[in-house]
């Protein structure tokens, strides 16, 4: 299987680091699966694409967010929000959105900071890597965004230079 092939490749080269964090009861297995799951995603990307290495950090940031530096940082506060809202299924899409920013930046493409380009990149990667399951993950990300609409966030997009589409 692909998993055993990937597991045998570069086992010493870890790229995912998870800072322990408080989580809702019953989600210990999910939290413990973050490192191996996202290491698997990273190694699958390495098999598909050519890019310089970057790391993935799950850590406290003081905000519910994820971003690319080009290392990917997914705030534990954001993961907790997803889990509490029963939208943890959206996390892979969020990760691949940040992968879009990272890879486009590492490849020196002009749209690396464009939110819509990163959204499209994430969706295409998920469909390539996971087929119809990727479609389901993208739809879960949409449901998560619909669950937390913010009037103030939408209003600020009209006055502040926020690159996310309203």
C-alpha cells in the first residue's frame, strides 16, 4: 500500500511538530493522530511534487488561525474551535490551503499570497490525493465557514485590506 511505502521513506525526516494542548474529552485519539496524519500528507506531497522542505507546527498562537511563513503553523486554538464545533473534518482542507501558500511562495509564483489561489490549490490537491473524499473534505470546510459567519469580519473586508474573498 501507499502507507507502507511512505512509512519506509525518510522516517528520520520529521516535518510535523505538535505542541500538546487541552482538548475536549473523547478527542485524545484525534489529537494524537495529528502528527502521523500530517506527516503522511507531507510525504504524499513529496512524492507528487518537487519543493524545498518546510515544517508544520500545531502550536498555541493566541488566535484561531492558520498561516504560512512558508512553514505552516496551525494554531491549537483553531484546532480546538474545529473540534468543539464538530468540524474537525475541515482541518485537512485548511492545511492544504496553507500548503498552497507555502508551495507557491517556495516556487516563487506571483499568486503565493492570494487567498483565492490558495483555496483553489487546496481543493485541487485534495481531489488529486483523495478523490471523492477530497470533495467531502472541501465541503466540510465550506460548512465550517458557514457555521461561523461574522458580520464584523465581513464588514472589515470592505474597509481593511483583507485578501480573503467575502
